[in-house]
C-alpha cells in the first residue's frame, strides 16, 4: 500500500506563485506532509509577506497527498494572512483533502504565535521590525503579532526570576520540613507496630524476616567483603606511603584496624545496604502501593506497617551489624595483605599490633552504630515506599529519594555518635 | 428482588466527599440490602471509586456516616474497623494479589491471621475456593503467571476466603475481553446464589449490569450525587432523565460542542 502510494505520489512538492496586482495565486502540487511542512510553510509565508497584498488564493488541484499536519500548517497560513487583512481562499480541494481539513478543530490553532515564532528564519519578526508594526496591530493588544513582539522583548523578566528563585527556596524548605515530619510520624507508627509485636509475638511474620535476612544479608556478603578488603588495602597502602618517611611502618596495622572498626566499617556497610536494600524496600512497597496491594492489606484488616515494614526493619537491624563485623575483618585482612607483602611485617606482628589497638568498647560502639544505621536505612526505605501514590515515575522518584535521604541520615547519625562516644569514653 | 422486604446491611447517610475544595459528591443517602447485588454506575470522575473506598474504610469522607449493621465505620476505632473488615471482601481493579506470594499464600493469609483452623483444613478451604472460581490446581502459581481474567478470579477466591457478608468489586470487568467478562459475570451470579453474599459492584459494562444487578445506583459528576436508582431494565426503559437514558442506551448526549470543526 505504501509503495503504491509512493509510486503514485512521490515525496516531492512544487509550489508556483503568480502575482496579479495585489492578488497572489499559489499553486500547490505533489506531496505535503510532516516531512516537508517547515519548508513549504516558510516558502509560502515568505511569498505572502514579501509585498503588500489584498488576497491569496491557494489552489489544491495538483495536491496528490496531504496529511493532517500539512493541512494544519495551511490553515495557519490562512489565519496568519487574515490577521494581516489579506483575504485568503483555499480552492479545488478534493474530497479526501476536505475530509482532512474537517478534523482540524479551531482550538488546535490557538497557539499560532508560538508556531510562527519557530519559523526557520524568523522572517515574520523581521517583517514586523521593518514595518514598525502595522496600524492594525496597534489597535488591539489581542492581535497575535503584537503578542509575538511583546514576547520577544524581555523587560521585567529578571525581577520575575528573582522572585521565582526565592519562592523555590521557600517551597523546597517547606518540603524538607514536611518530609522530616512525615518521617518522624512514620517512626512513631513503626514503634507502635513494634510494641504490638512484642505483646503479640505470633503476629510477626518470621518467614518474611528470614527472607529479608537472606536478601539484605547473605546476598550482600560478597560485595561487602570485596569493598571491605579493598578499603583495608587502600588505607594500608596510603598510610604506608606516609609512615615509611618517618619509619613508623609498625603503626599501619593500628591505623587500618582503628579506621575500619571505628568509622569505615559501619559507614561503608550502611551505605552499601542503603544502595542495595533501602532502594529495594522503597521500590517494593512503592509498587505494592501502585498495584493496590497495600489497599488490599488494609481491607483485609492487616496493618501495612506491621505487615510490610516491621519484618524488613528487624531483618536489617539483625544483618547490618553482622555485615559490619564482616567488613571490619575483611578490611583488616586487606591491610594485612599489604603489611605482609610490602611492609616487611610478619603475620604475627601484624595481628598482634592490630589486637593491641582494638578495644572491646570500639567493637561494641561499631555494632551499635551499625544497628542504628540499619534502623534508619530500612525505616527510610519503607517510609518512602509508602509515599508512592501513582505510577512508575513515583516509584523511581521515591526510590531515589530513599537512597539519598538514607545516606544523608547515616552521615548525620555518625556525626552525632562521634560526639556522643567522645564524651562517654 | 423486592427491597422492601429486605433488611439493610449498609446504610449510607448524608455522605460527602471532597478533594481539597472540590466537592466530589454530597448528601448521598442510600442503603444496601442484605443479599442484593447493587451496582454503582456513572461517568468517569463522578466519585464511584471514592464512594467504594469510603465504604470499605480506606478513605475518610468529608462528612456523613456509613453504618454497617448500626456501626458507623467512618468514626469507628481501628479495632472495630478491623472487625468490619473481616466481614467484607474486596476485589480491586488490578486484582491486587500479593505478587511475592503464591495463589495459595494469598488466600490463606486472612485464614491464618483471623482463625485457628489447622493447616490441613485451610488447604481444603483453599482448594474449595479455587474450585469455585474455576482455578483448581493453580495453588502454587505466582500471580504473574496468570492472565488478567484468572487474576480477577484468584482475587475473588481471596475475597471470599473468609466467607464475608459483603463483597465489594471495583471496576469488575475493566480491561477484560467480552468472553472473560461474561465468565466473571456468571461467577458473580453463581457466588451470589451459592453463598447469598451481598455485593456492591462498580462497573461500566452495560451487559454485566443487565445480567447481574438487582439494583443500580447512578452517580453524576455535575449533580454531585445520585441521579437514578432502580432496576437496570426499568431505568433503561422508563428513565426520563437524559443523562440516565444516554448511559443506558449507550448514546452520546447532544451538545453543540461537537460541531466545532474547522471547515474550509
């Protein structure tokens, strides 16, 4: 069908213009469609506005193909001419073309000025500039050319942008405050759910807890180990470069174990879990919101927070401290690899030196930190998931925001811990 | 069905719903009688789904009451509301089966939570409910493995798991082919006959309405309330309101707006 159409009507067009006094005859022939719309429209417009005219007659007798976009462009040409007090007529339309013209609604033409603005060479604007605005335009501000010129001038715009900027800062601040309030409310609801579970232990879905322990914990072991090991290697290597200048190689194991256990272990693990599990929780609950599954839970009498969030939070709080200890160990192993291979330290010296540095208090605080981070990460993931209202875009938006907020909260909590542990010790 | 002889199971009194300042509906008064199939119809945006959400306790109305056997579910405490929820079953537009669970787990969830029935009996109940909706043997399938019509049927099996007194259906046959939609209608009739469950159904399908509805309520966006109430065939034949007529006769109402085409 398509080839036949092409054979009968090649994708070419021809426009011839005949001027008679103040009248212009435009003869269209060939193929007029989306593909050549920009070219033929500006060609015809250029001819119409070249000199003063009284009427334009567009003859369709040679048109073999016309699509709805091309028809719309021709109607716009006609309307544009009418605004310039040029009478415009479309003649010799065949039935098919008439049918196409009949689908063009008046409201499709409302945005005429912006269409004209986009014309390739901006000839309309130049024309108006040259003519210093035609008398008819001055009469009414409604006139589209007047609006076109108005839009091109930019006075008073900077003041508007300044206001917009302040307004946006205000709106964003309000949004952040609202988000925080929602999070605090959610933590409250989560606590209520926990209290209920403490009183009714049977209502905890143990199977779900085990499932998320596997998801967040077991499945995360390889990446946590890998990152821990590499962190250990990097710290050992970088500190070795500095320490060797003062001959203090023996302190490399101390630095590695101290840094891993005190800060890097818990933070790195928490960030990894935020990337892996917090996002997964948000996306999972978000999709359930979209699919009305959370509504279904409600109507079946299940409290969604208790049913969906609590197992995730419990599982995360159990596995993240374990993952942290695991990351700490791998970090120390990473340091050990550098220590033994590049620092001329024996395995025994390295281990003894590490053990000297590590105190039980540090390990305990590391685990406490990890547990608190885990609680924050999983709660944020679930809370953001419950905020999803409609559609895939919302799921993406809240998943991203869950991860960003989780990482931010990890850093905030870590700062608070740093100060707190300093005074406790 | 002669509604005069029946006792109302749900009474909606002066119900109003708003979105911000927009009134969805107001002054809504109607009753759902025990054992009847009530179909709520109306054009998109007239508040059918909002009404359903209020009736199942998912959304709070702006004002008014929804009384289930005398208990107002709008002002009810969570505990009472949970009691009410155990007496109703809901089939959502998207079926809302839990995607991470098998069909069996979906159906056994409320049974395990609210009853102390042993697992063997629960298994038999699941098989019976799946048999009722012609899905025998699909216990261990995931919802993602089922077609749209099968998902709806599995959703019905879950909704009737606890033998509820009232069943709510949101957009019963939306997005289904005519044959599957007709099968679903038959299933509704069969379930209603077998269990005598009261049903409140939101749907657009005229054929379904004629087939399953005992009574129809028609909401209207402009009127912000009920514009017609009655038996479907009576409404089709006797309604004088042009909005009701055009809905039941599947005609577009005459408006001059339609003639705004550009004609060269």
